[in-house]
C-alpha cells in the first residue's frame, strides 16, 4: 500500500508545475499551450493575459486563447492537452462553425503547489 501511495504521489507531481513564482508558472502555462497549438497545427487568433490566483497553498494560472481549427484536428488537440505533463486542464471550450472553418476559444488552467 505504501508503494502504491508513492506511485500516486509521483503521478500527481507530474500533473503540477514546479516552483512558487506565480509569474514564472504563468509563463510556463502559456508556453505549454503555445507548444500544443504548434504541434496540433492550430491557428491561434489571440491569447488573453493569464489570470493568476492563489488559494489554500496552490497557485492556479488560467489562460484563454482564441483559435481557428479544422474539424479533424479538434479531438487530437484536446487529447494532446489532456496528456500533457505538467497537465493543462481544460476548463472551458467553445467552438463555432463558420463556413468550412471552425473558430473557438479554449481556457486551460495549470496548478502549482506553493512550498
């Protein structure tokens, strides 16, 4: 049971960003989102300024992005975000069809434990 707890803790540590500087964590969340966008071949239309909050010993960074995407790239992009480490949690996602293209926005959050 102790070994299982260690495995679970190691997995949870892979899900969070390291450090306790909120601005650096914000930059890391933004870089990771940009990397996923590049790898998925999505056309970003704009990034909002990251929102940073702190509660109960945790830093949360929320980043919103507007984009243009092809239909076949939607699910691979979401799956890429869900498998990212540290993990970017999708907290909001909207998409609209505009002729043959899709436009939308996504909000992701990244977390860090304050030491």
